[in-house]
C-alpha cells in the first residue's frame, strides 16, 4: 500500500514586543532632572488652554506632573472658548514677554472659530518647544533647529531604544495632522526614509496599510486600525489619542493588532509619556547657555 505524505504549512504568530514608552520616559526625566540640578537652571513651562477639552486637560496634568518631577516651574493660563481673537493675542503676548516663562505651549485643539496657525505664530522660536509656529517649522524642515518636535523626538528615541531601523522598510503614516503626521513626514524626508501618508482622501486605505513594514498613526480616532489591516510582523506605533469618560484610547485596536505585530506601542504608556518627556528635553535644550 502506497503511503501518501501531506505537507502542512504552519503560519507562526510573530513574537510581539511591547514598546514601553513610559519606561523610557522615566529614564529621560531622570536625566533631565540631573541636568537641571547640575547646571542650576531656573526654568518655567507656561501652558495656554483655550476652552474645555478632556483630552487636553489629561495631557496638561501629565505635563505638570513631569515638571514637578524634574524641578521645572509650571503655570497654566486658561481662557474661555468664547474669546475675541485680539484679546487672546494680547494675553498671549503678555505671557511671551514675561522673561520667567522659559517655554510656552499652546494646547491643541483650539476652538474652531480661531485661526490656529496665527495663534501658534505668536510664540517666538526660542520659546516654541512644541515646534508649531511657521518660523520654527521652516527651521526644522531645513535642519536648522536644535530640537525636534516632541512626538518626532519620542518616536526617534523609541526606535533607537529597541534598535528598530527604518532603512529598507516601507513606512506608512496614517493621518497628516500638525502634531504627528506633518512633522513626522518632514523628519522622515530629511532622513531619506521611504514613506507614504494616508488621510481621508486616500483610496484603498486598508490595502495601503497592509503593505507597510512600519505603521505610525496619529489620527485621534479610537480603534481605527484593526488587526486585519496590518501584515504579520509589522511594527505599529500608535501616536493617536482620543478620550471617552476620562479614558485615553489610541488609533490602534490593541487586542487584534497585537496578535500580528512584531512591535507595538500601548495607549496609554507608549508615545504619550515619551512626548511629554521630550517636550521638557526641548525646554532644557533651548535654555542652555
């Protein structure tokens, strides 16, 4: 009797590694604290909030806690959502002109009736640690700025920490917003990395994402990216955030995506705390004599 052998192809699930941004942020904050103490720096972070936003308030609290940890003074300036643009401009200029304020952050989003870029442009480059004014962005694009936008620096640090190279990998950025997508695209272009940007106008979004070796998302829509949208072994960095009942969620459906990814950032505990630490790193760097 002839024996028939049957080959069965077994598809193995990749070993998933959690990209622990919170742990790295803790180490970075300790380094910042040491540097502030050694150089005897007197620094103050001023944060401007216009209107009410639950996600913004969570991030502001994280900034304040980080400042307390490293020895940086912190002050929050709150303004109502219904405010005349000229009044807000006048108040921001007062904050800018105060020499005690070493770095200034305008917490986004702003109310829809305000011209966001005009407001961001009120922050001079030497105090623009978020790199959001047009002047700062131009310098950053040309490689003339000594700091990186905090989210870009955070992603750079996490890739370096886990020895993940961008070379010869196809990278997809999901979302083209001013906080994640745009600055990240400028940086990747400067680094000579092959990448593409996906936004709401892109056709065949799922298919485009599934081609990527590295997926970086910064849309701010809960559960936007599902496990079926990425390929086995993809590296997934979730830089998006949204809030429901004081609970922060990312763009990535962690449960399904972690079944296929080789590396993934959690939310919370991934890019968020690292971005806050990098903001303070920028503050120190911009105020070194």
